[in-house]
C-alpha cells in the first residue's frame, strides 16, 4: 500500500509538551512532507483507490444504501479533470476561482482541482449578494464556480444580481445539483460541468504546471484581528503542514470514518474537516448541502453514526447543545471514538455532560484563518484539560505576551499570567492580500497578534479568556458587528448604535444592539427587531437583544467602550436567568471586567437556610454559559 511509503505519516506520541518538543528535534524539512496539496491528495487517493472516499448524504436520514458514494479513484479523476477544465478557461497559477459551493461532493473537486490550476477563493454563499459582490470582486476572480442548486439552495438569483458588477469574471461553471437553465448571464458564458467534464484528461495536469510550495493555494476571507473582512492568502506548504499536523495530533488512520457538517468556505471545514480526512485515505461523510441546518441532520445524528460506523465527528458548540437534548435511544454508537469542537468557547458543563452521555471526551481546539486552520488542540491520547484550547501543534509556537503599544515590542508572560496571544510557525500566513491591512498584525516581524486574550499554563496548555477584537461568535459563526451597526444607522430615528455579543446558553453568544434614539422617537425593541430583520443582510446577524439607552459609554479618546457594554450585557443576561429562578435570598448580580482575564460575574446571596438548594439551582441554570461566575453570601 502507498501508505507504507509515505513515511511522513509515521505514528508519533504528541501527548504532552515535552513529547512534542522531542518530536521537534527532527527538523520539519526532514519530515518529507509533500510540497503541494495536489501531491498530498494524490498520496491519499492511491492508498486504496476503490475504497469509498466520500459519502454524501442528501438528507440526515440517508444510509450507505441510498447515500451518494465517490471512490478515491473517482475523486482523483475529477480533481484532475476539474483542474484541466479551469486551465482551459484561462486559469493559471496566479488566477483566482471563487466558489459559491455548499458542502457537497463536488466542492471537493473544485477546492483541490482549483488549487492545482490556480488559486481558490471559497465564499459564504449564504451572504447577501451585495456583500458577495464585494468579496468576489476584491479577489479579482476570473471564474465563478456555482452550485447548481437543490430544494434548499438556489444561488442563481444572487449570481444574476452580481455578475454585471464583476467585470473580471469571464466564465461561470455550474457544478453539482440541478443542471443550469441558461448558457450565459449578461454575456458571460455559463458552463454545465457535467456536460463537458469528460472532455478533459483525468490522470495529469494538462497545463504542465509545476506547483511550488510557496505558491498561493487559497484566498480565504477572514474577520482578521479587527473584525473587518480581509483576504488571507494561504500557500500550498502552509496548507500541507496544517493538514499533516492535524492528522498527526489526532492519529487519523485510513480505517477512520469522519463526519463533518462544517461549511467549506470556513478554513476549518475545508482543511481540518475535509482535506485532512482524504489525504489519510479515510472516509469522509458530508452531511447534506446545508450541513447541520438540514431539519433531519441533528435529529438523526446518532442513527447516522451507527449506519456509517462513524469513528470521528467534527462538531460545534451549538450542535453539541442540541445533541445533549437528543436521546441516543437504541442507536449503536460504539464506533465513535473521538469528537472535536472549536470555532467558539465551550462551556465546561457542556463538555462534561457530553462525556457523560456519549462516553467519549470532546477535544477542544483553537485556530484561525491566519494560522491556516487549527493550530492547538487538546491531545487525543494525553491529558485533556476541559475549557482549555490544548497544546500547540508541533513546530507551532504560541505565547501570552504584554505588548508595548508604542513600540510594538513585547515581553512574554509568566505561566498562568494573562496577556495577548501571539503565534508563529509554518502555518502562520504571510499577511493579508491588502498590504494596508497588515499594520500591527505582526510583532517582531514574525509573531502574529491573534487579537485574542489568554494565558499559557504550567503544562503549556492554552487558555482563551476573551477577544481583543469585537467579532461576535454565534455558535462558531463569525459576525462582523459593523454589518449590524451600519444597518441600524439607516433608521431615521437612530442616533448611535453599538453591536456586541450577549451571553447565550445555546450559541455561546448572540448579537445584541445598544441603541440611542432621538428624544421624540416612538419605537420600541420590537420595532427595531423588525427593522433589523429587513435590513441586515445576514440572518444570523440580526440581534436577539435590543437595549434602548440614552447614551453609549465612551473611552477617554471618545470611542465607544464596547468592553463596558459586554459587561453590561453579561450582567443583564445573568440577572435575568437568576431572577427567573425566584430565589428570595438574591441580593445582586454583578459583572466585572477583569481586563485580559475577561468578564466574570458575581452572584451575591443573603445567608440563611436553604442556600445549598439555591446555589444548586443557580449552577444548573448557568451551567451552559461560558462566562465564569462566583456565588458568595452576605455575612
């Protein structure tokens, strides 16, 4: 088998910081990693060509009898044919192909075939067409690959709106789902993928391209460290390293069956979710075109584990919360050996409940687009510290530091001392496509300022305590607060507005808006909700909470103090939850900003009989929230 020849996949014990350091004594350039994702995928496809590489589930109730199977032989053919199709459309190594693709089988053909021909640019197909036009236009894409559509997704109205504002697009490729009903859009040819793909060679790159590890493979959009969408170039070598390191840490093997409901426009969904599985010769389960949003995906998940004998599942906190409320019933889930989560903080209570219910721990991770996906993880075979983001991947370095705002220099924090989290290593990108966006992103030339706050404990585990940036993370989905604020500034009665994340037991946090209205305005929170639903282009960004205030808190420099708003929102939500319990001895609920250590809540009760049952009730009610709290008593 080819796997025996690929010595870069040899097993390693990466269960502690000391063992990782021992592993690093062999220089990375001696590990024999392939230079490109194309070569790495080839290695995976030749392990067992007739094995099922991808099962695609049209619904959450599918089984191997009615799901769509793609073998490794078929996958490799289509990757080559897709690359050659794109090359025939003029795509070379510096040309960009934008993808409006959900997580369907064909997404894998375009993701990896597109990187073999040129540069891929996956974008969030759920966004408003105006935003998509800006995102695709900023990449200067020459070809747009669009999912044909199904009963849940119809992207063609958006494409029709966008195409006239994207003059650099020379061709649209319709791939997967329904066949297209048009041959052109406003003069731009629309190519039916299935009708033409067999015309192209399936075993080599007809362009003769020799891909280098330093070539850009992808442009992923990111909130960056300030919340403003930017394009982050990722090289082949960075994607290869990230994919390899993830597989080494998780000990992924060819016999594994891994499920993902994460979108491929998310760097974690594309690399850690999909590519990492395929290059190991394992089997990938793609759970419907709309992922976890399909009405049967979550409700039937335990049966899906049994039907496909899933051994590893990539989850997010919102899905975990739903699964905890879903009985396993008679489903045989004994094949499930590992479940991972990232994208948003996870409640310790939820993590412990999952282990108790399912019998396996959740492995928490941390990463970002700028670090080419996951860069730390709790070790699968070592000590897992619930609530931490785990240990850095081999050859990746992470520090908590104090940054001198004037000089940009930094000093490293002591163990357990909170500071700004900075990282460096082979997976860290070289900077945003827009050079103007790189100001203060890197410290001492190579250290990336993540914008996150936290500390490194005495064993080398990373703990994230907060975010310096203002992105709202709703169930793992990044929401730019500016999108919300700009929408409300269009309201004639709104004077000022600030959007922040409000703690939520289900999603970690949900959008909330603090709004200052004109004195004579006659609207309430319900009116604002309706206005937001109509004007905010992304449904997930519509605030669930509206706070009408006379003025917004400001910093000494006159900027809106969002840290103070987050404290206020935390206090309001925790007070609401505790008051709903009807505890007579409740004195007050107070949230406190602890700087780099994040927000913490204090719940004060009056001493007296029955306080044990009251504290138990409070802990149960707040168990799924991620912001820590203390309960104390008046003396």
